[in-house]
């Protein structure tokens, strides 16, 4: 029971998710994970990613699951960051995830993988690695209506997602 308690502690700090690699680090065998799936304590989300069966869902679960599925160095990217923050009225069909690491495993169809060729800065929002919001606004210029981006900048500033200097710089680049 102690091993399952360890799994629970790690998973609760990560949107109810645990990877097989994390479980092995805790001394859990893959056989135990499969057994917990069989008796209903864990649900298998994707290859090597499990969720506590009695976890209360949040609005960030899919983003956390996408990162756990792709790997440690992954981050939410582009329009998906705007969607995660409920900004600019975007609703991408798939969650865009970027990484520098080579990903060989098959990914779910709801994840769009972007391969980074150089290391990129990232922010951590609610425990989820994502592209910095100022970079997202600049990257989405031409993809998302400029007026929506300008309004989203003001909304992000009000929510405390942008610093004062960042917001002022972006307001000059995206005037209303």
C-alpha cells in the first residue's frame, strides 16, 4: 500500500498523472501499475502515462496530459497557450506541444508536435510548462485577428499574466 501512496502523492501534484518512468523511480514495478489499472485504481491515458481513477478533473488536465505524453522537456506552444489562458477566443483542434527532444513514440491525434531546433525560454503556469505569453502573441500575429490579440493583451495584463513593461511593449505592437 505504501507504493500506491507514493504514486498518489506524486500524481496529485501533477493533475492526477504519473508516468511509468516516475513510478519506476519510486520503486514501483510495471507489473504493479498494470495491476492497479486492472482493479480500477489507475486509468491508462496513453503509453507510459496513467491517471488516478478518482481524480477530480480541472481545466488544465489535457495540457498536463499532453506534456506527460510527449516527455519531460515538452511545453505547450502557440495558440494552445492562448487557449489554456482563455485568451483571444481561440479553440485549436489539437494541443500544440513543442520539444527539442526527438519523440519516437506514436502520439494521440489530439496532440500536434512542434520540433524546436534551439532551446527556448518557457514559463510555468499552474505547474504546466508553456511558451512565454509575449512570444505567443508575436507568433500568432497573422494567424489570429489582430484586434483579438490586442484585446487579449489587455485581458492578460488584468489577469496578471503579463508584467507592466511586457504589456506596454505589446500594446505598442498591437494597437487597438
